[in-house]
C-alpha cells in the first residue's frame, strides 16, 4: 500500500466512516505545488476545510520548513475561546501526507 493511501486508511479507522468520506471526497489531497508558498496555501485550505468557519488559521512562517522530500507547514489556530497549533506535511508531488492538530478542541467536520 502506497504512502498516499496509508494516511486516509489510518484516519478512517479512527473516525466514523461518514466523517472520513466527507473529508477525503470533498477535499483534493493533491495540488500543484511548485514551492513553499503553494504548499502553505494547500495546507491552509485543508485546515480550513477540516475546522469550522469561526476558527482562524494562520501560517507560522518561523516554524515552517522545507526539506528535500517535503514541506512541513505549521499553523496557529484561534477561535473566540481557545488557541492551538497544527502541522501539515506536503510531499514534493503536492500530496498532503500527514496532518495533526494539537491543543485545540475541534468542532470540525470530523472531530467532536
């Protein structure tokens, strides 16, 4: 099984089937990425897709990194009651291969 399919498979086992279907069918996990800026935009769009509309998603440019294999993009998350952070990894082919959200109680499409 390729790495592209491992992440959705693992997430689907942790989430309900309907929530998993909604996330991965409505958001294209692959985009044209020609540099760090494109990777940031792709990850930010994904985070905004996962979370509710009242959550502000800001790129943490100081923590964001580029390696030979992928881009690691970090975000600050805020809403009226809490703040936290998120990480999103995009490989050089433009596929989101990993994401996590920390210190933030999510009310998004896939988390309760």
